[in-house]
């Protein structure tokens, strides 16, 4: 397993080692060890806005986009995460920037692992798992 992290922003300092460690723990638990890669791009609103409009036909920035290529592929997916959007929304959830960043990162990783939240039942399952990973990993890594 290889995690490629591209920090393409200067808005916040990101603990890249923590990003890598949390990502690896979730992936190991969900899909196991393997010869695969995951790309994580940490960026700003302008960049994620372009991806959101091009690939999801949605106007404006979002906090995270996950592109799942399949767990049997060499590169299983890409996560694009906007530091700027997370910084804006963290107070809405009574979170610090760091808390919100890692909560959203885990959300993106779960999408790569095949989870979704289009239906209410799927949403409950995904967010329950997301909450568990966050609770068990964020403070301990």
C-alpha cells in the first residue's frame, strides 16, 4: 500500500504523517494490505470547484471529492480535499480545523472503499462507521 499525498495549498499546515497514518489504518481495516496506491490532493476552493463542476456538474466548491477506481486497481482512487472549505465549515459543526479535516478525510477514504450515502440506510451505515474511525483514530495517532 502506498499513499501519495500532494499538499498543494498554503492556507493551513497539515500533519502529513497523520494523514498517511489514518489513511493506512482505515484502508487496512476496510480492504486489507495490498499492492495498491491512493492519491490524496490537499488543495483550495478554486481547485476543488473546478473538479466539482467538471465531474459532478455542481457549481462551487465542496469539502471533499472521492474518485473510486476499484479496489482491484493499481491506483484505487483519488481524494481531493479543500482546506479552505473545511476551514469555513468547521465552526458549523463545533469542530476545530484539524478535527473537521480528519473527519472529512475519513469520509473520503470510505467512499474509496465503496461506501455511499445516496439512500438513508447507506447514509446511516456510512456515518456510523465514519464516526467510529474518527473516535478511534483521531486522538490516538
